[in-house]
C-alpha cells in the first residue's frame, strides 16, 4: 500500500526483505499495490505542509474513487486473511484504514481488524 516500498523508514520493510520475512515467518505472499497508495502530492500536502487530516482523507477518498479501486483490485485477494501495511503506527490517521473502509463500503461485508 505504500507509495515507496524501498524507503529508509525501516530496513526490514523494504520490498525484497519484507517479501522474504512474510514468506519465511508467516507463509504469506507479498504484493506491492501502488493503486492503494496516496500520490506524492497528497503526502506532501499532509505531512510536509502540515495539512489537515480532514483534507487528506477527502482527497485520498476522491483518488480511490477516480482510480475505481473497487473494480480494479481483485476482490478475491481478500478471500484469505490479508494485511494492509504502511508506516503509520495506528489506523486513526492512516490511509490503510481509509482503503479498508472504502472497499467494505463498495464490496459489502469485509472484516477489518486494526493491529
């Protein structure tokens, strides 16, 4: 879900390392899906320019609508337990929550657990 899965935020979360750990520890596959990530402009407006969460949320949901993610992401990917990852520590101000809620609103029942 991250825009950039090779950033320096945490070494083990880089794409190749993360794929390895998920496979070895959890028997899980890794898929980097940029259609679920915000644009750099959205991130900059919120983080660098200290924009409001309300503006970010509105603009991010508009982006999801424009991208038609409910049609372009395969629903079957969520037929098995799936994890949406990003760098925010909680779901309150995180795009992973917005994506999960957006998909549930368009697809119907989808259990969401924030870890």
